[in-house]
C-alpha cells in the first residue's frame, strides 16, 4: 500500500490543539528580561533629541539603549543595485523614515515596567516633508537618503527589446491597475529571544521561516562564527513570507543580552507589528495589451512602479517576479516588462504569500478581461484562444522562463463545469432584463505560479534508531504547512513503517546541520525530495545488512510492508526493522564491525531469534544507521489553476456578496490531498481578503490610518463562503517526486477572479475596472458614476 495520494490526518496538530506548544513566548528562560521599543510617531523627521533619563529611573527598568549603544553596523541594502547609502540602522540615528521605526530599546524586569519605561522616553522631532505616494517619490522632490541623490532603489526590464508590433494589432487596450498595499498579519507577532551561554555561545529563539538563514544573518550582523550560534524555531504562529528574515528589533537582542548578562525576550504587540512587520504588494501597474478581433493576443507591455517603503528590502525582487511571470499561461509572442522600485515614508515592503506572482496574475487576468470586453467576446473564449496546450511543454516564455508542464484548458473546463458557467450566464441575463437590483457577476482567473524558485538546496536525513523507529531531520521549517505529516508519509511509503514510528524534527541548528528558508512553495519539492532520497539510501543500506542476517545476496533481498525477506520466499525467515536495529545494536555493543565481517557461527548467534539482551549502555535514541541528502532540483516548477468567483452586487447600496468560489489547482503529484486543499483554503481566504477587505492606508503625511484590526479589514469565517475546490495532477519532470508547490495558489487566483466578477456584474452599465479591494463604497461610486454618465 502506498500513502502518496491518500488523505492522511496531520500528525502535528494534536499538541497544538491541547496547548502543549513551544512558541517563543513559551520557552522557559529563567531570569529573562523583557524588551520593548520606542518607535517613531512621525513618518519623516530629524531626531532633535532623545531623552531617556526618566526611563532609566523607572522602577524595574534595567537598561535603555539608543543608537550610540548598538555597536553594530547598519544593515546594507539587500539588493545589490540599490545605492549603498540606503542602509538601515538597528535603531534610528539622526533621522526617522517611517511611523513604527525603532528609536530606543527599553529593557525591564517585567512587560509592565518596560511599557512604563517606553512611556517615559521623550523624543523631540523636527518634521521633514514626507513622500507617501510612489508617483511623487519617483520625482525625487523629497529624498529619504539625500546622499543617494534619488529615491529609486532599482529598475529592471525583461522580455522583448525594441518596439512591439502594436501597430499590427486590430485592438489595443491601455489600462492602469493598482495592487494595493496589504499587511501580512500573522497571528503570532515577531517574537524572539536571545541568551548567551557560559560557553560563550549565543542561543537565539525565533518565530521565523528557517533557523539556518536566521543564524547566517546573526553571524553576518554580529561577526560571530556560525558554529557559535544556535537558532531554535519550533511552533510558529504564521508568517506568510513576512518572517523570512530577522528585523532590526530582533537582531539587536544579542547585544542587549550581552549588555545585561541575562536572557532577553521581545514580544511586540499587534499594533507594533501592524507598522513594524513588513507590508507587501503595493504596485502601480501600467498595462498595454493588443491583438486581433478573433481574440488572439499578440502583444503585452507592462510597467510596474513598485513601492519599497522606507528601506530597500526585497521589493525590487518582488517586482522582478511580477515581470518574469508574464504572460502567465498564455501564448503571447511579444512581451516586454519594465519596473522601477522607489522609496516612500512607509513601512518597508517584504515578501507575502505569492511574493510578486499574485501581482502578475492580477495583471494578466484583468488585462485579458479588458481585451475581451473591447473585442466583444466572452472572457472564457479569449482565454481558450490563447492558453498554452499540453503538447507545447516545456515552453520557453518571452521573459525567459521554461514552464515544465501544464494542462491549462483542462483546469479551466473543470472549473467551468463545476460552477455551471453557462447556467450562470443565463441567470445573469435574466436579472439584467428584469431590472433586478441584485446583479450577478462571474469572474474567471487562469493563472500560473513559479514554485521552488527560491535558490539553494534543502537538507534531509533519516536515522534508524536502536528501538527500530526512525528519526527524520529536515532543514525545512514548517509554520502550518504540515511538513511533519508529509515527510513521515514519504518515509512510511519507503520503509513500510507505520507513521507513529516516524519522528520528524526541524528548526534547531544544533540538531539539523543545514537548511534553507521555507518560502516560495519549495518545501515538498526540495525538502521532500531530500528526505525521500535519504530514505532510499537508508533502505539500500538496510537491505545490505539484512542480507547478512538472512545469508543471501543483497540483490535477492526484498522489503515489503516493513519486512525484509528473500525474493520468492516471503514465508521463510524474515527480518523487520526492529530486529535489524537490535542486530546492529548488538554487534555494536559487542565491539564487532559490520555483520558481514563476522564468522558465520557468530552471525548465526545474532540472528533475530537469538539476539542477546539489549545493552543498557546503548541509548534507545542512538542511530544504528544514518543517511542524508541535499536536493536542489532541475529548476523551478509551474503549478497552475483556474478559479471562478460568483458574486451578487446590490446596486442600491454597493454591498457585495461572494456567493461561490470554485477552484481547480494543479500542483503536480499530490502527496496528501488534505494537506494540499488545506493550503488552497488558507491562501484563498487571504486572496479573498485582499480582494474584498484589506488595504493598508496612509494619509498624505505618512500617518497610518489602518493600524489595528478595528480599521484594517481581516475577514472571519462568517465573511467567507464554503470553498468548492478540486485538484488535478500534471507531474513535474524537475524533481523525482513530480511535486509542484500549492501553498500560494489561493492568493494568486483568488483576487483577480473576485475582481473580474464584480466588474462583470457592472459591465453592462459601462464599468470597465475597479481597483482592489472592491469595497461597497467603490462599487457604489462606480455605479453612481456610470448612471450619471448614462
């Protein structure tokens, strides 16, 4: 029996459900101090003075740090193309550049004392002009880094060089889209802790997406050899890309711990994280699409003006992802993209579920719908006309990517069948003809993703323990994806062991020798393949050892249902994993080398039926056999999907109801449908949230207007319909398991499907576009404007 492709309940959920957790806030750190930060209340200002005298006098306050106390160089820009002057200090010095930037660290015996200390700090600002809108920033009227002479972090381009043949097109459509700024909002904030050991080593606890990348960052910032740093990450309460790297407040903790000689822990509040944790999306997109009246699309040109926030970060990389993913699933011959990434006096931009790929899908799906409206064809007809066919793979895109495999029209057909597309169109016409105030809209998205695009290999190892159980070590760091279940399934399939005898460990740099970041939907493809390869190696070695016990050629040894036996003689003497481990343990206790080196008589004495008593001197957790692997793969994979959203719009109020969302996702070979659909559901909830609710807004002075859950729209289950989700399988040739990623698909296909549905509901009134989020206010204004013009 194989487990791959079957539904297996998650093994990692029980301890979470009963509260037996180990989040950073749960780590027992005797004598730990609490750290809180004074952050800027102004978007752009000179720091005239920072008076901490009163804070130092607060009862319970142990230490107070300002910029001059840090002793660590500012963080260099992550993007090499960025001007070198655009560095970020761990604590602001001289100038603050966004509301929420840390200025002072207050260290105290209790959280309450730290809060009192923060309140006692007096900061005098001299306001500077703030630049909040990207269009203003690119004019360089107000410079965040005057020494750089520009606000442009980086610019890039891809695709065709020279003029595109728009003059040969029968129809050309130009449009401007806004992919709004959103806040990732993981339920657990950026909690972290640091403690120095008596041996001079640093132990750092992080709520993050990978212990090893955080260790590398700490090593670089503090000049400490990596082997002198231990990073531990256990349970993580969400991340979605935003915790891929440590923030300045976290990077300062080792300095504070060394100054005080005690462990320190930082637990930012929700309000702190709303402006301190990186935001994402934040693109203005100029699109030009051209083609023929039969629906053939020939040309696409896109310019992205991307907001980086107050410091460079990885915003340029996200904008590049957007350009490179064009033209999505479509066979468009002439494509060119350009981008500019600029600074603003706002929270810096970071990765968020999809990291540039949702923005690309938003461009394509809106552009295709706009083109279809202009040529007078159903948007589904235009999609069918231009979708790549299965026999065209591998396909080299105009932007230089090689798509591995796909069956895009099959996904679209299934989604349309599941939603009854033709029946919905009939109902839509009926409502319009009857003058019904409740309009029906149907929106379609057909998209691709690029997964395992984050460079680097991933690590996996497996150990046969003295008990006969196995221990899996993975370099991947899960934060909700279900890695422990997935890797145990892969091992169970190869060893025949039940899953309750397979333990998966992660997130400790002293236990797992290396690892990467869990991001870009890379884990199943890279970490899963590494675990599978390590397990295959373990089974091969175990067969060799079992051959010694069974006195047969290794080529004749078969492993079936967890039992080794001689081929063609399953009823004869057999060896299971427990017996094999006991045999290996006994030989080791006896000081004997490999079993094959022993005389036949001694080997006979150690057979499974006559094993000596187990030695108490040998730990049950000691590895009898161990194999490891690192897996890179043959390049990224390209999962895809087709989503259909059905909405009702009340023309009298603008109120929007998402009646149905029907999805079809293809992520190559599906390991566990429940895990895959769980990822679709989570991503889809966030995608719908961006489509209907979420937008982080600043006023013209850079003051955040949506910095709490009272004014930043986070949907609950009551705000969402039941999801109707299906899966298809088109295996990838780029890894031995055929896997593709699926964790980000919902954020890619969900927003444009919803957006297209709302525009579709209003299209007969002359409405051609609404920016996200499609709120009742925006809908009502669009209806009012269309009615006035009519």
